[in-house]
C-alpha cells in the first residue's frame, strides 16, 4: 500500500513540474483547444493567404526587383495549406502551417523592402 502512495506523490510532482507557463506551452494549449473549429481555421487560412499573401510576390517582384524565389515560396506555402486542410491534417499542423506562412511572408517583405 505504501508503494501506491509513493507513486501517487511522484506523479503529482511530475505534473506540477511540467506545468510551466512558457510561451510554447501556451501555444500548444491554444492549438489543442481549437480542435473543434478545424474547418474554420482552414477557411481563415485560405482567405488570409488568398487576399493578403498571394499578391505579395507581384508587388515585390514588380516594384522591388525581388527574386522569383518569393513567388515559389508563396505558392508552396499556399498549396501546402490547401493540401493539409483538404487532406485531413490535424489542427496542430494547420495552425503551424498558418503561423509559418505569416512569419515567412513577413520576413520576405522586410528583406525585400528594407
């Protein structure tokens, strides 16, 4: 009986130790909480990319003489999101792709404009 009490204490300590409030942990909790609205996030991702991100290569290439790699990256990220969403990927994959797309496009704009 003593071993059951010791293991219960050990698991409580381990759970308390892993409950740190880091930014990565908060992001993971947020992704897991959005599992019911996976279709909504897929549609939001497609609309944001279609309206804001797909015109970026045209502007950067025409006005700022950006390399064609900008177009390749934009289309790759766009089609990766479509394939992941329609292929039944999990919510974590969809949100990570969407976040990566936002970060990469922001960096491309900053690098080409500045």
